[in-house]
């Protein structure tokens, strides 16, 4: 048995008016296939090019280990020179990923390779972020702390993306006071005997290829798995729905700080309680 997923609609290109009408207003995901072919990045950006322009940079790396009470929010698990990391990606599978790597801060000249598309939303121009991963590496199912509208541009190779909207949260084994589901769920091949509520979740799926854009609406859960080594860039626009905007403010200023405080006070007991609570909360809907 597989997750109940439908293919994300694809368009070759799109106008601002059509994007707003058909995808932003109804908050539906879409893959745009041929929107950035005039960008220098379309022909230039590859793992080899990133090694050339950023090889001497030390980069933070993340793997798939469970959250530990001793670790801070989004704290890296290791560091490596970008050149060594890209060699690793090309040589063998690895769980190490680069997460939220700010282009403007690290390699400002990369900004010359792309522009900020006009989809009718005001993009946050100070936050173009890169994400890298090796074959079969993946992110936990999560949603972003600011519930932003996200435009995810993929480069080199192929990447699988599974999405759920917030209405599906009750089926996903969300961990309380956090933005992730249970980390021991394999969303690529879920065990429905262990996680029966997942049978009721309805989501979306796509495989992204080089140069394609995935639009993820506000607060969408997303799981990303690198089918081959590659990297992506995300541009984001602030949540426009007042409910989502207020939830983002709560997450950033209250929820995150409360969770960090409880980790310091209760340690692993806090993590264990949250994991158990995720199961009891969700199985009420089985």
C-alpha cells in the first residue's frame, strides 16, 4: 500500500495573472517547467560549477539523526569544505545535506546568475537559500517556521517532493511544539501497520528535474528526497493569509523559544514525551 498522493499539476510556463488565479489564490502547488531557461544559472549551475565558485567555503552539514535535546534549533551535525562535500556527493551516497545556505552571504556573485521572478508576490530578496543532497538523502517531513509561499528551483539531477497541506496535519504524526512529524516515519515507503493514520492522508507528489520550479503554498508540509545528487534554491514570500501570518509569528517568537527552554529543563524526557504525544494525538483519527 502506498500513500494517497496525486501528481502535482505541471505547466510549461505561466503568467503572473494565471499563477495568482489558479495556484496562489486556491493555494495549490504547481511545477513550472520552462520558466528560467533565460537565466545564466540554467546553463551554468551544476555541482562542478558550485565546486569552482565555492570550493574553499566551509559548509554546515545535516544528516537524518533524530533530534537531540542537546542540539540547538537547526544546529549543524558536521562541517566540510564545499569542494570535499561535492566530491563526496559525486562519489557515493551520503546522508549529509546542506540546508538553508544563504547565497548573498556566502557567494554574492551567484546573484548575477538569477533574477527574482514576478509571480505577483513580494519575494524576500535577502533570503535566497541553497539546499544540497546526495543520492537517497532526504529531509524529514516538515513545514517552514514562517509558513511562507515557497518557490523551489531545482538544479542538476532529480528530486522527489511529497507535499501535504495543513488540513492533513491530524494524520501525519506531528510532534507537538515543533514543525516536524515523527522522524522514524519513512515517507518514501511508509509502514501503515505502525503508522495507520497515514492511510487517511491525502497529498501531492512530483519529481523535479533541472531548471524546474515547484511552488509550495503557505505552510505546506514537504518531504524532499534526492533521487540523484543535486541542489535547489528557494525563494520565499511572506504568508498572506492572516491566520498563517499569526501562526508564523507564534512559531518564531514563542513556540521555538518554549521548545528550546523545555529541552534545557527536561532534556531527553521532553523529546520522548513529544514523540509519544505525536502517536496518541494522531491515532485518535484512525
